[in-house]
C-alpha cells in the first residue's frame, strides 16, 4: 500500500512524513522546503503480531508496511505552473490513497502561504488544484484516444465517449471518486488523483491533540461530508515521539492525555477507508503481518505470501490470533479445536493466523 501526502506548503507534510516513517526528511519553517519527493516506509504497529510471535517462538518479527511519498506543497494556481508541487503529482498518481495534511495549529512563527489558518479554504485550494490536474490528464487522454478512435475501433470510440462525460463531470467541479465506476474507464481512473480515497490529517497543536480545536472540527466536518476519514495529530509532537523508545513514547503521550500515537490512528483510519484487514503467518523463523483487501479469500492471501502457495493451494489452517495466544502454542490451539481447516474460498478475517498447505 502506498500513500501520497499532499497539502499547502509549510503545513507540516514532511513533519508528518517523518513521524510516520522516521525517515528524517528535511522539515523547515519555510515554504517549499521539500523539492525532490521524499520516499519512506512505515512499519504498521501491531501488538497482536508481537503476541503471536511470542507464543509461536518466532525469532524475527516482520510488521506490515505502508509506503509514503511526501511531495512539495501545492499552491493556488499550481495547475498553471505556480509553485513546485504540480511537477511531482506523478508520484501521487501511483498511490493507493491520499493523505491531505491541513494546518490546524496556530503559530505566528510558522508562515502560512495564504491568508492564515483556514482549513476550509486550504482544503478547497488543494482540491481545486488536484481537480484541475486530473482534468488536464483526462483531456490529454481524450485527445489521444479520440485520435486513435478514428480508425473505427468500437472500444476506443466507447472510451472516448466516456472520457468526454468524465471531463464534463470534472469541469463541473466534482471529484472523480463520485463518478460511477465503469470498466471502460478503469485505466483512466487508476491515474486520477481525485479518484483516490482521501484521509484528512488535521495537524493541530500539542494542546489540541486530545480534544481537537475549531479548525480540526472543520476538517472533520468536511471529511464526513465526503464520506472520507479524518485524523487529528500534532505532527511536531509525533515526530519527537517517533524518536523515543516505545515505552517512553507511551508515557509521554499519556501525560498529554493521548492513548495512541497519531500514527496508530492514521493506520486505523486508512484501514477503514481502504477496506483492509491484516492476517498473520508465524513459524520459528519469523512472524509476519500482511495487509489484504477485505473480502479476499485465503487462497488470495496465500498469493500474498508466495505465488507458488496460491498456485498449489490445497487448504489452510486458520486460527484467530487471540485463540492462538490464549492457547499458548499452535499445537495446543489445535488440541482445543481453535484451528480450523479452511478451503480456498474461505474469506480471511482481520486477525486470522494462517498456515498454508500447498503443492509445489
Ligand atoms: N507549532 C507547530 N509547528 C509545526 C507543526 N507541524 C509542523 N510545524 C512546523 O511547520 C514548519 C513546516 O513544516 P514542514 O513539515 O517542513 O512542512 P511541509 O508541509 O513539508 O512544507 P514544504 O515542504 O515547504 O511544503 C516547520 O517549522 C515545522 O516545525 C505543529 O504541529 N505545530
Ligand atoms: Mg516538506
């Protein structure tokens, strides 16, 4: 899974990126600190995996990961070449989801590129730029397809007609994600930024992490109106916490009245937004968590582990992580009938621990 971080310049995108990936990207108090995109990987924190690894005697723990890309800030007029962000939107087109960072913290020392802290206005500015970028991309594709369709190819003609409708839809100011899905447009849609699920990140002050503030409420309201997800984090605090050992981090957060790190919230929201589940595999060598689309079968899950396992799939032993941990070992869980043998069409549930039987 890959998430692209967007937002105005100087709102804390790189700080958020650092808090998620511990990648140490440059975050400074001036717009356009980020020029070349930062790429980083975040390990998904999961206490369940640690517990499973312990009872399975696994030597190594390999968490699920999420890739992040942090690009230059977008400004009003980006589509017409203003600022820098527009050049890097290609990186966002490859992503599965967008994290839209919105400034919700007051700090007179940190320059705001437009009028001042104004979440609604900021979101609209970014949305407009993303929409215009998509519109330009659809127009380019339409031109290409329409030219090719002159050969009389029925499929190309159909796509050209659909693209015209999509262009009009975007021109009216509606994002691609609310355009009805069609097979003809699948290719075009996969590259459109406004077609991607969006997670708003309200970047608040330390004091507002626990209960939010007026600005973060606006972001939450906006996100609800779109059926999107919103999380509240203090990026600056998170970036500091990310540098601490786990137990110290929790203690520090507890002092501020926060139970989980913003990153944990972020991951949970991303899972809800994208409809994801986690499953575990565990043996002596390693215990591993993997991300899967909700509704996937155990055979598809096997394919995430290895292609051969999907091809030669016979059956899978499946147990809920909690039952395995309570039993104390895989063998004991089996003895207590907590491990079931499932066929290829079994739909994997969040927290399943899976042992695949397959033919090579
Ligand atoms: N007070 C406060 N300052 C913050 C917070 N988050 C980020 N900042 C500061 O805001 C400034 C900009 O942060 P960056 O992470 O570089 O912002 P950016 O969005 O990546 O900026 P560009 O790359 O220039 O577009 C830095 O000085 C940060 O320390 C926060 O939650 N509170
Ligand atoms: Mg930056």
